[in-house]
């Protein structure tokens, strides 16, 4: 049913559903301003679109004035289908075509709206049915369930603790290139040597790198980790 509904949706509409899903992962509602910022459109445009999505049959968004938007079950399944396309495409571009991890997001954004479910399945099989994309983001399963993902960020780690990087937010290609050069990529092990409470900087040792590095909160808030047991 999701595929039939998607065939009637525009690319812009699919982008709205995906953005609202990402903004409401904690089950809170997404405000008009949050959606506008995520999609780089005006708040007035957002209001018009989410009202349209709320009035569809079946409705894809639950919209309450002054309280924001939340996807319905149907809207969430479509968003997960789009995310599955996107993240499988990212992995295919990275693993099979040699794209760097800072290049795949833009290409996948272009392609995600057009591939069929049959093509999606061929990609998944060719990759060995991966569970995560190159940035560590979980790939929704065939039945459109989102795998669990670590919720702790590197920013929270303190001296004496060791963690493994699981996911890096992929919204800044320059940051991805910088982190790649440091070796701070998914599956890298990091340990905290020192923490500065004045500027919230962390002194870190990264596995495979001789010299420690210092990173500030603008970066450490974007790196998701799993803390290893003492």
C-alpha cells in the first residue's frame, strides 16, 4: 500500500515526510519552524504542505495548530521506505562505486525518489543486506522497522571512559572529510584523556592514531557512540 500511495506523491512531499520523521524520533512534535529550517523553505510553505498532508486519504500527518506535526502510522511507513532507499543507495555508492562517505548523501538524495522496490531489493542483495550506511545510520528493514541505534554522543564521554563510534551525522561534507582524516569513523575506538569544563573540549585518543586530538562540542555532539564496559 505504501508503494501505491508513494506513486501519487511529489518529491517535495516525500522530503517533508522524511524530515518530519527525523525531527520526531523522540516522539515529540515537529514545529513549523523546525521543518522550515530542515528543508530550507519558509514557515508559510510548511504550514500549507502539512495541512495538505493532514487532509489526505489516508492522512499522512497529524497536525495541530500551535503544537506542530507528527507522522501518522501510514506517513511513518512511507518515510521509512524513503530512508531505506536513501541509505541503501549511500552504501551502494560507497561500497560498489567508490564514492567517499562525504559524497554519497547528495547523490542518494537525487536517486531515492525514483528507484523501484525491485531495484531496492537488488541493491540490498548485492550488498549482503547491510544494517547500516557508511555513516553508521541504521537502514530500515524490509518490513520497514528501524533498527535500534546508540543514543549517547561523544560529548557525554569523560576521562577514563572508552567507546566505539557507531554513527556520525552526515549533514556536513566538510566535517565528514575532517573526521575521516582523523580516523574518527564508525567502529573506531576512542578514549577520553581530559575534559575542559570551561569550553567543553575533549582530549581524545583514537585507535590507530599516535597523537591525541582535541575536539569541541560542535563536533562531539554529532558523533554517536557505544560506551564500553569498564
